[in-house]
C-alpha cells in the first residue's frame, strides 16, 4: 500500500505503508497503519486523519481492513462491484 499526506500542517511525503496487528500500538487485535523507516511508525486512525493521510494505492482487502479499524481517509472508498 502507498499513502501520502495532504495536510498543510505537515511536510508532504509519499511512502509505502503496511497494516499489522503485531505492533504495540495495535490494540485488541485491531490493525494499525505502519510507515516503515526511521521517520515512520504506527499511525492510529485519529492521527492519520489529523495528518491528512490519503490512500494512494491499496488493495480492496487493505481498504476494508483500514475501514474496519476506524480509519476514515481520502482514497479509502471501496469498489462496488
């Protein structure tokens, strides 16, 4: 999956990201969005929304898992086919 920021409050960037429930910030088996690398880390739903994260590229399964975990991000709309 690829994400980018769109908030004017943060330096714009685009990065690979992954979903995992094997991170200390993943609560009760819920998935959390993780940006790899030294500047990355786990980004819970409220922080992702505040930072203006957008989904650039993701599978339908990844989008569904994000939605189930409470993420409300631009580009997260699921296909209806």
